[in-house]
C-alpha cells in the first residue's frame, strides 16, 4: 500500500503536470520548485512513476530549449525562465548517478540520449550545420549542456556490458536522427573513442551497397573523433580490414568511399594500407576488385597510398 505522504505527493504531481500539458503554467517559481522536488521524491520512492516523472522532466527541458532558441533568434542573451528548474533537476539526477544504486546510470543515460535526439530533430534547421557549429549553438543552452554532461557522467559509471548497450543506444539514436544528432555522437563518442569509431565503421559497412551511399554523417563524426584519436581510428581500420576483407568484398570499397570525403580518413587509411602492404593483401585486393562496384578499382587503392 502507498503511504499517505507519498500518495499526497502523487496526487499533487498528477494534478500539476496535467495542467502543464493543458497549457496552464505554474503560478510562480516557488510552485515550479515544489513540483520538481515532488517529482524527485516520487522518482526515488515510487518506482512505478518513473516514466511519468521523466516525461515531466522532458517537458521542462523542451520548454527551456524552446526559450533558448527564441532568445538566439532575437539576439537576446538572457537566461530562460526554466534555467533554475533545469539546474535543480540536473543536480538531483547527478546525485542519483553518483551516490545511488548502479541501475540509475543506464536508465538516466537512455532517457537523456532519447531526449537529445528528439530535441535536435524537432528543432532542426532545413540545412544541417557542421559539427563544430552545432556544438557552439547547442552547448550555449543550459538544458542541452546538462543533458550532455549527465549522459557523459552516466557513461563513466557503466560496467563493460552496459557500455556496449549504451554505445548501441547512442548509434541507434544517431541512425534515427542523423544528421541533426551528429554533433552529440561526436561529443559523447569521445568518452569511448575506440569503441565508437569501431562500431561506426562496422555499422556503416553493413549498410554499404556501393551505389549512391550517403556517408556524410559517418565521415563528419569519424573525422571529428579522429582529430584527437588518430591511433584509435588506425587500429579500427586495421581491424576491419583484417577481420572483414577476406569475407566481405565491399570492405575496401567502403573504406575508399569514406576516405574520398575526408583528408583525415584518407591519411589514416593510407597509413594502414602501407602497414599491410604484403603480397597476400595485394593478391586479395586484385582477386576481389572485379566484384567491386563499378566506380571503384585497384587504382583507387594505389591513389590513396601514394597520396
């Protein structure tokens, strides 16, 4: 049975949030603070309310982002009215991740990644921005900074199995919301650069058909990560060639396709080709090239290696 104080908080939470969804704002900042505290109590004391509480938090973060973007358009540097509420939610969730049971980290990171994807997609511009410009725009918003920081903190608390699941979640969100989510992958990918680079290459190869494949997002994210993690990129390229090249005839064309669009990737691929410059590899490439897409041949490999 739910204890009376918790039941009272639940009733207050439901009635207050119902009004918010109807477009009726809270009367003042004190009411906003009280509702946040109530939601946080329910989050810890009544597990069955977690989905509803996180939905409320999502509503607050969406409102803060909307205010921020409106201020950007008006060239108005003022903080949004929701910033204090955002900070309070952020600090409370940080405490749960840092001091609470380990189960909070994957739960909170999953929510924050999904919310980041939805926000970026909902507020996307017709023409996507490059990663650095996107970082400058989005990280100017306190709500977004809190979500990114919270996700990175969650990642730091995960065990090996949870890390793999969270990277899978990150890349699934990337696939769903690219190109507007690219900057998030580039930013958070720095928490586990080796794994994210390797997984991105593997996922990209699975999708690659050799005909009109759009790899702009992969190229931009990989290039961004490689700028500070070139050795991780080379190791991932080396591994995918050694692991996949013999069985998958599209491996080399896929890597050539990536490198055509990025000097950073081209230089790393050239270094790996030179490292693996053996008669066995050359014979493998020669035997496979007749199965490559029409716009790729062994000359492309030579061109990459010779610069």
